[in-house]
C-alpha cells in the first residue's frame, strides 16, 4: 500500500494547488487538467472496488442456480 503522499491522486491535487498559488494573468488550465485527472482516477478506483465486489458474488450465484 502506498502512503498518502505517494498516492497519485494526492500528488496530482497537490501539484494543482501549488500551481494555483502562482500568480498568473490568466486561468491555469494545467491545474484544471491535474484536478480532472485526479477526479477520474478516484472514480475509476470506486468503480473497480464495486466491480470486484460484484465479481466476488458470482461463484455463489452460480452455486445457487445449480442447487
């Protein structure tokens, strides 16, 4: 397991935060992309967890159908 500071989502969000604190004359699109990537990774992780739970129920579903 990776530590919080090693986690890619944490690092992407932190980098976006750092970039946003740098004064610029216009919006920082790279910060937007970093945050969007972090959000997408979080969503994919939630989907993965959900799918793994569903897959874990398949053997019992098959067994129930056979009995």
